[in-house]
C-alpha cells in the first residue's frame, strides 16, 4: 500500500486529468450516439440542445421545475423540484467541484483554448484582479435570476405583470453551451436570432454575444467563464459536505506561493490561508494543480471520504518539475 501511495503522489496528475477530460467530453457530448444518458441532473454543462449529449445540465430541468404556478409548489410541482435537487446534490457530493475541473465540457473547451495559446506562443494577457473580484459576483446574481425568472414567467408578484414567455428558459438562452456544444456534433441550429418578438430577439442575440465573450475571455484569462458560472455556486455550497475534499495543513505551509501561481482561477487564499483546513473556494475547480506544485510534505491533500488520494510531497514535486514537459513555478514568496 505504501508503494502505491508513493507512486500516486509522485505521478503526473496533469497528464491523467488531460486524458480524463477527453473521455468525459466524448461521453457527455457524443454519448447519445451510443444511447448513453448518465443523468438529467448533471452538475456540468452537458447541453440538451446538443441532440447527441450523454446527459443534461441540471440548470435546464431546474428552470422547468420552477416554471409553475405558486399553488403547484405545495403539491406535485414541489415534489418534482425536491426530487431533482436531491439527485443533483447526490451527484455533487461524490465529486464536489471536481465536476468543474475534470468533467465539465465547457471547462474542457477553455483548457483546450489555453493549450492552443501556448502552442501558438501567444502571451497571456494582464488584467486587474480587483475588477475580476467584483465581476465574479455575477454568478450569484445569475443563480438568483435562474430561480426568480421562471417563477415570474408563470406568476405575478405584488401586482406586476408576468414576465414574457420568450425569456424562458432564461439561462439556457444565454448559456454559451447552447451555442458551442452542438457544434461539436455538426449541429448549427442554435446559431440564430429569433426576430419574432423583441424579447426573443434580445435573448437569442445575447446568447451569441455571450458565446463570443466565452471564447474571447478564455484567451484573456484561464477558465474565464468559470468565474461567472452559477453552477459553481451550487457546487460550492454542497462542497462543504462533499466526499471529495481538498485540505491544507497550515502548519506545514511555507507560503512559497507555488499553489497560487499555478491556479487557473487565481485563488490567492490558497497560499495566504494557513488557518482553515478546507480551502475550497467558490471559484475553485478542484483541478489539484496546487497539490502538484506544493513542495511541502502533506501540506495539501486530496481525500475521498477522508481517505487520502493524492498528497503533496517534496519528492513528487521535484520529479514532476524536472521532467522536460514541465517548467517549475516561480519560487519567490507571496507578498
């Protein structure tokens, strides 16, 4: 067992993640060709508008389950909503935010764009972190609207008129997954602007614009869209009790800053926080690059049901970053 643990801790997790993402992408984008449907409550953007998808993103059925009159929430509608959330929660508890870092098709596309940048020798853009810290609050606003708007389409609040039906389902109308994922199976049907009403025109045009921002943003910043993803909020809430955990022993941290420098979403707290054991933040995608880059023995640990799966070690750090395919992170301290 000790030899197995040593082998895993010294392994190249980034390579494993790369191939795992490919398998997951094929499964959730092309699974329909093999009549595979994993679930209709997935914690990832497996888009139902892609007719050969191997599953469905939870936000689609969530919006439909909320699209009912208020009196139905106390009967069958409420039961369907609860059942759907429990299935989603069960899946989320297993892999936590690892769904983001290893499985989500939109996340994988962003990582491929990052690799393309490196291959083309395009330098990374600089940006104001403070601005992004404010912008990433958008994901909380989006989640609120995902819940409120479907209810508002069916119900009148304080005498106000109901919202136009053309706005429904609100998030799917603007989600880049609706535009981009069907393209991988040759389906271009979602690239259109509906001129039937002003609302329909605004929503469908917004979807195309957001898809363009998604692609452009991925060139500006690694995992750009993940900072604004409402699914990340739901997964973060459930990560507090999830089986898959990322823990830190602050007493062993020397604040070298390697973990922060390799973090695709720029979570500075992972280096600065030496108090909290659970260091998963709302933006964390659980890619575990931080564990690979940590040179301190057992400072960072990935565990499942409290069983260690992957742990930072000095030996593993130097083995990974002396390989030709890797460049070691800057060893300067975080100020």
